[in-house]
C-alpha cells in the first residue's frame, strides 16, 4: 500500500473494523468494511469506481464490481 501512495495512488483497503488501524498504518487512505455488499460500500466511498484491484485476501469476485467500468 505504501508503494501505491508513493506513486500518488489513493489506496482503498477492505478490512474488518478491528483491523482498520493496522491497515491505515500500512498505508490505506480509506478503509471499507469487508463482507457482503463490499462493492456497494466501495462505490459509495468512491463513486467513480477504482482503476485497479489487488486481492491479497483472495476474496474473488465480491470486490471486482467496484472497478471502474471502461
């Protein structure tokens, strides 16, 4: 996450509420609560969608719908 921020990327992380402080300390600009409806929560926070997705938790398609539609 820090390398993304160093490149000027806004980092949106998906995590449990208990991990929010940790994820922010690792470089997240915004933390969205994981679980059902995660794509909707990401789009609520970033209405234009996101340009990319890195899935380090292997959550599969549940977050993919938040990518920007080109």
